């Protein structure tokens, strides 16, 4: 039989154990809410300071008409941003993480201690005029667009070559080429797609144009308009136009072409049945509706999603293949929304800017092993905010870590694409002509 004293001893011992466990739990919650989820493996360094480019500007780079590739410099690449401690996740996101299953929470704690990478910069091409987008082929060839001059090809070791200029791209403030995509079977069919707003003889039309390149990548043939979007009258009182001057083209994991069309800040365009502006389309390489688009009754069958304001850029999650859409807002905060995998199939906000009119311009997945713990994160560019962020989004559509890796250089950024040797990014607003840079981790 247990004596009262022994019973009291056991109760006191068990209570002290539970109190100790509870104290550890409160300590973990406090650390997580402060962004310290895991013990960092490196000591914190001072805040990052941008390093200005010390490379010399060649006279040819100042030419407004000749884009040219540059020889490899004899000096090392220029450091872009000193290594700095990573930015903590917000308190709200910390509270959301605490409600996740233990295995997901453990992964989030590891992510919370990611260091901010130091990037090296090398100028690849200069003398560009309003560059808008770029993609890469498997052989290292870059394809890029300039708003007023069309499609260019830049092969390794060669000068940039103009291969296609849309005859109906008139020099107006709203027309031009805005996006480029390569066919998933490009090595076989050499199909290239461009999104353009055209103006000809008083009529304005948004187009997705498909061309075929010859074997030398120097001439485009077989031009076909696979999509035409008439620029209709304004839908909102007091508005002057309805624009598709922003948008993106990307082939998805399902092999279909996703086309986002901007709404030019017209609040009703994304829900209107009489226009494709402000919509996300999913089509095949001939412009026909993709299977299972499930557009609502009365809407165009090419519509994959609607109700998303200013869908300016497209990406796909590396694990779930969920669709991500960057929303570029003028009088509100830019966002990245992720398509839900369950329920009604709507979207959830995965990331949101902390400043209005940041000018979210492009999103690119970091696929290569060179990025270390940042692999499978996204590089996000901003033209007005003049910076590049790395954003890690988990399989639930939540941002679990973010860090600014380029800033304070006095230029904005447009298109971005990854190659095995680093990220290739376009500047915007550089005095003397815009450039394409290669950014590689130190």
C-alpha cells in the first residue's frame, strides 16, 4: 500500500515534469514568433549594403539601337549584396505555422534559418531599349523581347540577332511585345510564342503570335495568330481604354500554354463576359481551349480562371505543380496567389508586398543545386521597387521565408530566367540603355 507521503512525492514529481515541458513549449512559441525557429548555424552579420557596379561602361553599350553580347571580363564578377542574416517570418505567419502538423512545422523551422545569399553580377548584353521578357533554350540560347523592336536571339558567344518584329506594333504608349515562351518541344518544332498588343489603322488588338525559327535561329517563318483579343471600349465609367498591355505566357506542366491578360486597373474587367482582358487563359499550341477548363456558362471556353486582378506573371509550384499568379497592382499591394488543390479550386494569397506599387514584374523558379537551401524557392523581380527577392512557398501555398538579394542599384528589373550558370535578369530604366545581367551565388 502506498503511503500518503509516497503519493504526494509522485504527484509532485509528475507535475514538475509537465511544468518543465510546458515551459519548453512556451519558449519554442516565443522563438518561432520572433523568427528564430531553429538554431542558426552561422553568426548574424551586419545588415547588407548594396555594392555599386565598378565595371566600365563600353561606348557601344550606350547605343540605343545595337544590342550586343560582351566578351567575358578579365575581372571577377561584381559582388551584388553582402551576406546578411535572413529576414524573419512575420508574426502572423508564425502563428499559422504553429497550427500545422508536426512534420510540416519541423520543415518550416529549418527554412526559417536560411541565410541570405551573396550574388555576383556579370553584364551579358547592353544597349537594350525597354526589354520586357526573356526565356532560355536547353542549349543556352537566350530569347528576349523589347517592347518596340520585337524578338531577339542571343546565342552563346554571338551577338544578339533580331528575328521577328511584329509589323502591327505601332509606336504608341500602350502597344508592343510583352512576353515570350518556347514550345515544350522546341528542339523538334522550334516554335516561339510572343504576347503583343498591336495597333494598326486605328484598331487595337492583343495577340499571341506563334512563329517557327530556322535551324540557325536567325529567321522566323510561318507566323500564325493563335489568339486575338479585340481591345474593346471601356467597361468602367470614366476609363478611356481596356488594355492587355501587361501579361505573361508560360507553358505549364500539363503541356498547355497559360496566357494572363492584364485589366489595366478596370475593376469590372476580370468578371465581365464580353472581354478576355483580366482573365487567365489555357490553350493548346494552336490556340484552342484546353481540356477541362470549365469556364462558367456564357464565358469563353479558353478561360481557365477569372476574377484575379492584374495577372501579370505566371509560375508553377515545384512540388504540387499548383499555379501561381503574380498580381501587379497600382493602388494596392502586389500579391502572389496560389491555386488551391482542394475544395472549390479557388486561390489563396501566398505572398504580399509591404509597399504599394512595387511593380511585381516576373517570377522564376530556382531549380539548380547551386542555390543550396534556397533551391525550389522563387526569384521575384520588381521594376518600380527596384529589387529582387527570394520567396519560399510551401506545398500549402504559404510563404515560409523571404529575403531581398538585390536592391539599391538605381534600376528596376523585368524578366528573369534561370540557366545552369545562374539567373539572367533584365534591367529597366538604366541610363544609357538597359542590360541583361547574370547573377550567380558566391
